[in-house]
């Protein structure tokens, strides 16, 4: 048995049955024409659009996000099927000539094989389709391991894909409350050739070590610590509107969420006051209630972590403008919170908050804020607000982040490459780049 191999028929509890089904389906799916795969993906998009409200209701019931957020996620998730329906027919290779004139160079792109997809709970539909759609467009078969907190959304998406015409075995869903052993077994199965993971940097490091045993092609979308920078020439109203989106999407439970809010000293009082007023008026409640504007966190542990970060920041000298406490109600809630005078060394600045807390830090110069924004081992997203586009683009170029939004509070787009630098990840999802993560380039040398 080669290194990393598993028994030919491993128990279903290890995910081996799903890997076997994917391996059996891979050959026929790979042989399916790009146009046929594209048409099936297009039908996946149509079904998701038609069932948008059903998908949104399930997302909200599973992870607590507001119905408005859940509908936006359902729309976003569906778009990956439409985008990759269009990209599936564009995986063309190229022809060239050796510079020395010795041979011709033919390059083609081929599906890598069976891919294991591991997704988080905070965007259970979008994180699944952002991986499934490019993998299927490339001609791969997949095993999806969703978060234990949100398995039902994945099952619904898989069912819709089957209705759209995806053959049996091409998409397999493995749910478990013991993710570690199950994922480990699949990564050590020689039939698996790729891993795509979205989650924390800590877990990503563990999976990369596991993937090294069988030298799997690995795509990692990991943690973030996004700076949101408001320069002295920014429009305060625009900045606050953008910050509401960048901070409060899914109650702050997003890897792209604004984590550190740097505001020029001349605007700190105005921006923080307006933001605190907006936060104080947010309706907190169950995500499934149409009136709710800020739902619960995913579980009590998440609430305890946010509370600890806020208490630590206050002990270090930060001031609470609004919130800063757990509401007196049943459920995993934390009040939308605005902190000012936050010390740069506070834990809340160094760690990903993953909750409805905006930590505002004053700065004086562009160079100062760029240094502060880059002072982290993470680099997923960043935000800049300014009335001078040249200044904003110059700063965007200096920021160590895989994605920068200038005068926008939303950075994600299915047509654009999503991913980070430093310890925020490897590879990209979305755009033309996303499909290449599931393909290998083959070079053929020949003469004629």
C-alpha cells in the first residue's frame, strides 16, 4: 500500500464511501463536454434563483443571520453557478514555439480529479457554491464536508444540483460532528487530489500539514483582520454607510469583516458618533424575524469570546460608546458595540473579532495608518475611504491584503479573485482563477 493510501473499502464514517463515489463518477463527468457541464451549471443557477426564499429561510434558521442577509447570500451563492457556467467553456489551452526553435509547445488544462471541499458555517450556501461551481466546471467530482452547525443548507444545494442534472456521485456531502478524523482520512486517500478549505488560519495550518503527506493541491481561504481606513478627506456619511456593510454583514461574522477601524483624528468624533447612533438603533433579535437587523452569534462560545475581547479592550483604556454587553434575553446575542480610544496593542486589534463590535483607532498620517494596517500576520481584505481616488489607489497598492475595497463596504464578487496574502490563505476563489485551482496544466512538446 502506497504512503497515504487507505483500505479499498474504508468505513463510511471516514468519508471513504463518498470518495469512492466521487472517484467512480469522475471519469464520466470529465468526459462530458464543457458545453454540457455549462448547461447543467446554468440550471443550478436557475433553480437557486427560483428557490431563493426557501434557501434563505434555511440559512437563517441554521446560523441565525437575518433574513435580509440570508437572501443576499442566496443571491450571491447562485451567481457562482452562473459565472462558472460561462467559464466552463473557456478553459482553453495555448500553442507556442520554443524560443530556441526546437519544438512546438502545446499546453492544455485538465481537471485535477477528486476534490475535498471543507466549508464554514458563516456562509453555508456561498462557501459551498464558490467551491462546487468551479470544480464541476473544470470537470472534477467533489466531496463536500460542511460545518457541523449548518449541514442542511449543503444538503439542499446538493439536491438542487441533482435536480439540475448533476450525475450521481459528482457531488457528495459528508456531515459529521467529528470533522478531524473524517477529513484526515479523506486527505490520506490516494484517490483525492485536491483540497479547498475555508476557515480559520489555525485549522488551515493543520490541514496543510495533513495535505503534505499526499502532496495535495491545496487552496486555503483563511482568517482575516481587515483594516477599515477613513482618510481625512473622506465623506463621513459615505464612510459610515460603508462601515455598516463591512462590519455588520452577518453580524460581523465574516472573514472580510472590518476588524480594525482607523479614522483620521480630525474625523474620529464625527464618524464614531454617527456609527454609535446607527448601532444603537439596530433591532437585535432572531434572524428569522423579518424585523431583525442584527441576529445572534453562532453559539454561546462565540458570545463569550466577543465579551472577553471587549472587556479586555476596556480594561486597556478603550471607551464604550454603545453596547458593550450581552442583552438580557435568551440566545447567543451580543449588543452591537462601538469602542473608541482603543489601544493599538489591545487583543481586540490583534485578533479576529467575529462579532458586532467596531473598534475605532485614531491616526494622523497616511504612512502611519499603512504601517498599522500591515502590522498583522493576516492579509485578506482591507477598506479605504477617501475623496481622492489617486490617493486611495496608491494606499490600496501599499496595503498587504489580497483584496482592497476603495469607497465600498463590500468587496466580494463571483467574477473577481477572492483570497488573501500572508497567513490569510493560498490560491484564489472566484473569477477565472477559481477554476484553475481545480485544474492541472499539461505541456506537450512536439515538432511538425
